[in-house]
C-alpha cells in the first residue's frame, strides 16, 4: 500500500516543568517531554507507531472476513 503524507492536529500543554502533547484526531496518541522539541519528537514517534500498529492489525484480519478498503476524505 502506498504511504502518503497526512496532516494531523498536535496540541501541546506546559504543566510545571513538563510538556504534554496529543493528537486531536487519533485517540491514544499522547506523550510528554522535558522540552517542547522533545515532546514534538516523541509525539511524531507515538503517532507513527499507532498508525503502523493499526495497519498491522488490519492486515492480520485479512482472510478471516470480507474487508473493504477505500480512501475516505472528510473536512472537519
């Protein structure tokens, strides 16, 4: 499957000495870091891992039941 670039919304919050970050569109993608730069790096990695894991889970479902794949575009 061809991989394409997608745009997500990253949100960052400073709490004391730490930053936390999450992706609005994908539940479960969140992280923290001591600096904003570290948090941004960690968040990119967390998002990549979640998306890769979701693709692997979907691939393992092949053959067990009918899967229909299509691109979906929405504006929110």
